[in-house]
C-alpha cells in the first residue's frame, strides 16, 4: 500500500486559529467531449467539500461506466466530511477508491462487453483547514499558491517512470509514443488499486486545478499558471483552460475542475453563500444517484461556451449531431429522493454498484465505512455468492443429466444393434473346420457379437485358398437355413473338386502305362535288330 503522508501536528496557537477561522470551498467544472471522440468518458464532481476528476478508459461504454462508478463512490465525502477528523477522511477516501475498484471489477465480470474498463481518480477534500488528496492514474492536481503553480500529483504512467529513472526528459515525454500508457489505474486489470493519499495544510486563496490528460497533455505548465492567475472567476478560468486545450489540438475528452479556498469567520454560518454541487462528463447523464448519496440537489456542469475557434466549431458540430436538441445543453438540477415525486422516480436508483442505503435514522448513505452500508454490501455479496452457487449446482445437474442421457441413448443403440446382430448368421472357420455362427463377424470394444452354433466335418485345409480367405472374413447370410445351404454348397463343391481330381489322376496313370509298353516294344525291336546285325557279322 502506498504510504500515507502523516498528519502534521497542529500547535495549540494554530489550533485556536483553526477554531476561530474556517475555510470553505467554492468550485466549478467544465467537461467537453472534444473534437475527435464520439463520447465523453471523463467524469467530474465540484462541491463545497470535495472535488474530483476521473478519466475513464476501455471502449465506448466501459470508460463511461468506470468513471461514473468512481465519482459515485467518492460523492458521499461531500456530506460525510463534517467530522473534521482529517485522518478519518483520508482513510475514508482511500476506502472509497478501493470500493470503486471492486465495483468496477465486479461489473466488468458480470457484463463481458465492459471487460477491460478502468478509470483514473484524482480527488481533493477540504477538511478542518487541511487538504486531503487521493490519486491514482495520470489525471493531475495542480495547486496555485501565492502566484506559484505546483503539480501536486505525480503521473502513474510509463513515461513518468522513464523520467524518474533518468531515461528521458520531461520535454521528450510530451512526444513519446507510449505517453498514454498508464501503469496504475482502477479497473479490470491486475494492477495495485491503492491510491496515493496525502495531506496538506490549506491556506486561504489556494486555487486547485484538477484535470484529465486531455488538458495537461497539451498545455504547458506555464500556460496553465498564467490562465489560473489571470481569471479570478473559477468558471471563467475553467472555460478558458478547456477552450485553450481544444485550440491546442487535444484529441481527447477535456475536463477541468477549479476549486478556490475562501476564508470565512464561520464556515457553517447561516448567511454563507452555498453552491449546488456540479457533476460533469459521463456521470452527469444520471444525477439521481449522486443526489441521493449526498442528500442534496446536484446540477449538471455548465457547457463549454462556443468562442468561434475552429476547434470549437468542430466540437459544436459533433455535439449538434449527437444531440437531439439545444435543451440538452442546458444545466439540469436534480433533487434528492426525499424531494422527488416518488410516483415518477425511484427513491434508491441504481448507483453503478455502490449501494445507497436509507439508514434507520432516515438519512441516506453510500459510505462503505458506515456499518449499515457495510451490512448491506455483505448481504448483497452473500446473495451473489448464493446465486452463483445455485447456478453452478444447476449447471452441474444439467451436465450430469446430459451425460446420463447420452449414455442411455448409447446403451439403447448398443442393445438394439446387438439384438439385430443376433438375427444374422455367417459361415466361418473354427478349429480348422467349417462352422456356422449366429451374429455378425465383428466385435465392439472387445465384445464379440457372434457365437458358434453348428460345427461341420469339412476341413478348411481341403479347400482352395480363396475359399479359406472368405471363411476367415465370414460369409454372411440372412438366416440359419441360408447358412446351412451355403455349407452344403461348399460340401458339394468340395466333392466335385475331389472327383475331378480323382478323374484327372486315373487319366494320368493310364497314359503313363501306355508309354511304358510302347517303350518295351521299342526296346525289343532294337535288341532284335542288334542281334541280326551281329549274326550277319559272324
């Protein structure tokens, strides 16, 4: 977990000053879709105690959802920071960021189209004259104090890592091809979600700028400082900064939050001017959940004014194409559920995974540190676990039933095949003799589908080789009678062959006898001739 800056000890004299003089916050926000993007994935919040900027990522729907969830998770601090316990608020901010992370991951896992969504978070709360800052990602928080601009947060980005390790300069980082790669962020990633948390003593006239990288990625710090010094009115300052970013060629959504610390003798005085919290970007599409969380009216942020620049004209054209009417640009104020018409709107609408709980005392809370809220979260998680367990049980049962069905079908088919095979017969060979079998001449998985029923005296050795080959394969017949007829045919053909062989043998013997007689006669004649010849000589 990133270290939390320890809370400075306040000397007794300074404690007296804190109790007698308080700071209150006046803030505003401007968020614009820009000239390139199809939708605004930034979300922002500007209240009297809390300001925040979240830059979503992860596709057309994912970035919107992630940044909205993060704003809703942090919004309760606008109401819950009245304890003036700075350490408690710091812990609350960290817990709220982690709750947003869990909500984003849970929603992404349930809705596959949102897989890979995430968001940056940069938030500042004013508590008992201290600033509490929570930060993760590459959105930034700048503090203007006594005319000097200081970047309070450090980007959790790859190029910042390269800068820190001395491998590139800050100037080289502006054009680095991987300048948009974020190393730490909330979302559906295997990344440490713990934010950096710090505390800083607040001064009267402190001015904060919280912005997405669509602004700080294109404007130099000197340009930002000049604008923040030149415009006393927070809204004019925010309008000017966003317009300059678009004019400078920003290709991203551009969002700015300006917050001024103002000194008041009593920050809770009756006649102190109060502002309606403003919500900008994607989170402004549904204000009811945030109004219920903080239990007071909230308003959409004012739109960016068209100053006639080419970038502004392009943005206006895009927004006109995507909007149904000019009324969509007018600020909208939404009351909390207690003031809304219950017949028309839900008292506790969907808050993007962060539960809104109506407590036993009648108040509405979404603070995960609240025991009643924590109990509801646990109940929801237990219900989800039971639902998942039931789904797994149903799936397991369905798989078992499917397997049994396949086995039964296979067994039925096998039995049917066996019954059919036992109505078949074939002539084959058994122990060197011709035999008749019931079944078919094959086997399945080692199970022989035939058995011998009749044995004959016909020796296969007496048969021609081609007959023996056929018997080895099995001569299939449709009935026992046909098989017996084929055996008789073999017997008859064998006898015919034997008779033919005997006839051929007798004929061969007769021919041999005649040849011998002829040879004897010829020999006698030869001897007589020889005798005659010898006599004559004598």
